[in-house]
């Protein structure tokens, strides 16, 4: 049960990280996405 909770917390952390570093089309955010998932989400905006 603890492993499931830890995994959920990891997923939550990853999603929050993607959201907080997300830049939108023509955005000025210079922070690069570090995860594959973040790069996919970012690429979908271009």
C-alpha cells in the first residue's frame, strides 16, 4: 500500500512540475521541460 501511495505522490509531483514550467505559444518562459511527458505536452502547444 505504501508503494502505491509513493507512486501517486511521484505522479502528482511530475504533473505539478510540468504545469509550473509550461510555456505557451510565443511565451517567454525559458525553463525547459526535463521529462518526456513535459516535452510532449510542450510540443503539442507549438
